[in-house]
C-alpha cells in the first residue's frame, strides 16, 4: 500500500478536489461517545476531548457546538506517508496566497481544511502549483 514518493510526480498529479459542503470543528468533551448517526470526516483525541471534523449541517443536526467556516480540499494523489515535501510545498503556496492550511493525512490522501470564504482561491492556488514546472 505504498504511495508516491517523488515530489515532482506528487505535485503534477495531486488533482485537488473541493468538497461541496462547509465543514466545522466540534468538541465532544471527555470520553463521551460520538453521537449515533454522526459520521465525522476525521477525529482527533486531545486532552480536552474528541475533536470532530464534519460537515456543519451534521454537527448542527447532532447538537454539537462547533467552529464553522472551513472548506475541505482533498488531494487525489496517493502520497506515501513517508513522502517528503508535499505538505511543505502546498502549505507554502497557500501561505504565500494568504490562506491557511489545516492538514489531515489519511493513509492514501492528504486533506486540507482552509477558509470557506476563500475556497475557490485555495483551489486555484493548488491547481496552479500542480501545473508549475
């Protein structure tokens, strides 16, 4: 299940895909369980509880207080978990454009949460990086 490790190939084939729904970050305190029916995009266990990242509509439906305002862009390239430089390259490109990047690495793909209001600019920035020589 190893993925791509060559930075030039990863950049050329990253094919960013913007998910259509607005995402948010919520917190399930302590060791409480994820509510039945909520399917988070991602979770992170922290000292304060379980951070859940999910579409805002789902967080609202389940009564989870959250911080909204994030777009999720997934990179289609299957990058290896030990690949070097991909995160740095797209984070730098987004930062240079004045855009934040909260990154989640899955086993096969990287996912970037960035400003919902500037999602199209972020997508354009990533597409330009993919086309750069």
